[in-house]
C-alpha cells in the first residue's frame, strides 16, 4: 500500500487558491483520470510522488487535488489519503429497483461475486419476518456487488426455499435477485419495507469493499413482499459510504 502524506484541511477544499501551477497540476491529473490510469475507487500515489510527476510544488498539487475534490472527481480520507470517487448508487425514494436496475439506469455495469449460496434452517427471527415455520428451509445468499468492477455493496439475502424453488442452484453471480424471484418463483416483487442506518465498516466488510476499517458505510435492511403481500426476501446491504445516495422529496406536514 502506498504511504500517504498528511491531507489538507477539510476547509481548504472549497477555497483552494488557483494559479498557473495549480491549473497545470489539475489539467495533468484530469488527463490521467480521463484515461482511467486511476480507475474509480483507486487510491492515488502519495502527494510527494504526484507533485514530482506533475512538475509542481506540493502546495500547488494540494490545491489542485482540492479543486478536483470540489468538482466531484476525487475524495479524501484521513486513513487512506486521496482516491478516485467511485460510481454512486442513487436510489430514489418510493421506487423499488434492484441493484442491477439502478446500475443499468446510470450506464454502469453491475456484477457480483457469490460468497455464500446454501440452504439452511431459518432462525426464529427470520421465520417470524418471513412468515414461515421455525427451522424451515431458507436460501442464504451473500454476494459482493460491484459497479464497473469496483465493489460497492456486500449483500446478504435470506429467502424461503419453498417460495423461490431452485434458487440454491441458480447462477447468481451477476443476476438480479428480483428477476430470479420472478422467474424461478413466479412471484412479482411488489413492495419493500426499507430502513437505512450509517455505521462504521468492520474488518471483514472493509476488506470486501476495499476501504479502511471504521470508514463510513450505510447499512440498509429490507423485507420484500410479493403481489399477495407474502414476504419473499429478507435483505441486508452494506454500501460504501461514498457509493450510495438515497433521494427523496420531503413534504412538510400541515400544522
């Protein structure tokens, strides 16, 4: 891992001085970003190395980096230094979409890596939420979902085996889970009870998402039902904090 230099103060991002050297550094860095020399989510080399490569002082380089951050091309972390901003999953409130649907709508390619795909017995809490008998068979599926090759989500799903037959044998590497429910179970996904909470990544999540332990993640939990209001999915998705945005229109209640 590249050793990082101290980061500029957060308040310097919006007020970075400009000048010929800063403009030069910004242009040269942009060229490398546009060539995807540093792909989304990638960590940049240390400031000393970047200053040497761009031919400017470190102070000019820092100002250029701050400008690129304000423009949405870069981001910074006290633990990791400077890195390329990842593609963002932007989920509109009130619209139920799969990860695959959201990615496709934004011109991104959704892929996945299956970590767990097995049949096991439901625990008491799962059985209650899924409205099945305790110890009934469920399919336990854990995947790392990626956008254009960058891991952005650890997705854990629990589904009643009887309601989605053959799921335990299906190839779920890149497949939409909603599509699999509809194709294998003949059930139309209708509604999801959804909750999100900000947390810090644990060591395992951080390793899978290529971030530092303790860095921000958004943990989203859902109970998804079909057209007959029957639960078909318990889901828990852990998103990188820089790769997920929830959009909503809020209305003020009348007094």
